[in-house]
C-alpha cells in the first residue's frame, strides 16, 4: 500500500471550487462538462443523477456522495420530471458560493470541483468509473468532512474560502480511498498489479528508488522471476512495459520536485536517475508536454 500512498500523493490538486445550493422542490440542475473532477453531496433531501447515454436514472438518497472523475455533463433532479436549470457550470458563481434558489428549500446540495494537474497517464485515475457513488451508510469518515463543509459555507469567518478549498481536496482523496478499498479489489490493471506479490514488489522498488538504474533484468531478478516472465506479467497487469512505467513515475516525481520544492532542473534530473540534463529534459517534455523549466514556472499544458 506504500505504492498507493505514493500515487495518491502525486495527485496535484491545483484548484477547488465549492457551492452550497438550497433548492425548493421540484428542482433540476443540468451541468455542462468540466475539465476537472466534480462531486455532489445530497446533504438534505434525495434525488436522481442522469448521465448522457443512460436511459435509467440513478437514485440518490439523503447523505449520498457522487463523484464524476472526468467531469462529464450530468443532471441532478429531485424527481424524474422536474424542470431543469440548463447549461450550468460550477465555476460560474465564483469560488465558495452560497446559492439560495428558493425561500422554502427542501433540499441542500453541496457541489465541488477539483482540478488534477497532469491527469493523462496517471495509474489510478485511468481506472476510475464514470461515477463513484458512496451511499450515506458507507460514507464513514466522509461524514465529518461534509459536516465541516456545510458549516463553513454558512460562516463569515476570515479564511473561509481557503478552508473550503482544503476540505474539498481532502474529500476528493477520501472518495478515491473509499473506492479503492471497496471496489478496487475487483478492478483489473494497475490495482491488480499491486495485489500481485511479485509485480507489486517490483512496483514498490520503482517507487521507493526511482533514481536507481533499473533494468528489466534487475527488476526481474529482485522478484525472483525470469526476464521474459516478469516483463510479460508486468505488462499484462500494469498495462505498459516496466521501463515505460519507470519513466512515467520518474517524470511524476520530477514534476513534484520542480514545483513543490522549487529545485533546479539539473538537480531534479539527478534525483530521478538522469546523468544528463538534456536527456531528462527531452523525456520530461515528451511525457509532460512542456520543458521542465517551463513547468517549474507554472507553464503547464
């Protein structure tokens, strides 16, 4: 599970938006797609979730949490035939908005969005379903976070926006942890690789020391497999060859070092296993999309 911790730590949540909506029945909210992950909490009252291409509404009970990892278009409704406010965006009201749609509200919906930098190729995000639905009875530690968010939205204390952004970030991570714990065991791909004794051990070696000059032979030997058997099993479970995964993880590690620790390009190159700054810069730009110096200055694609 140390590998999972590494991967969750590598999620760079660049911004969070938050909105508390008080609605009077019947109500319907149609949201346009966003580039960020979106979550909703039916804090008071129940309803339904509708996704494009689905003919059946997904029922939601009071206290349920839903997250759309890819931020696709969707609709929340109090009843299947409720009138809609169409083409809404969570960011159209600014950050940490309190929206009172009715003088006699029957429902309270907490909404938020978390933008994750460099989603492409992230081993966990690629496995997530269209919707993660956590019923109220399974919310566990989420309940305390949601209570704080609801309370903070009503407050007028200084720093309210910062607190709500941080709570939204924590909620995002907790939703992912819940999904891994409850659904991840049946998922193929990278999570299945973590559960495989030998491939999971190899992933741990890569994450523990990405700067080591790993070769396929060295990783295979470390987990007591032949080179051919290791390469085939790793590629089948992880979805890419060992050295491709190694390079990708090195670049994610480098991205953190560049932005969070503000290290120079040459030092970062050395820390992730590159003796040549030029070779590192080429690899970083190929995978991340911008040169490391530009990334360090906040110029992301």
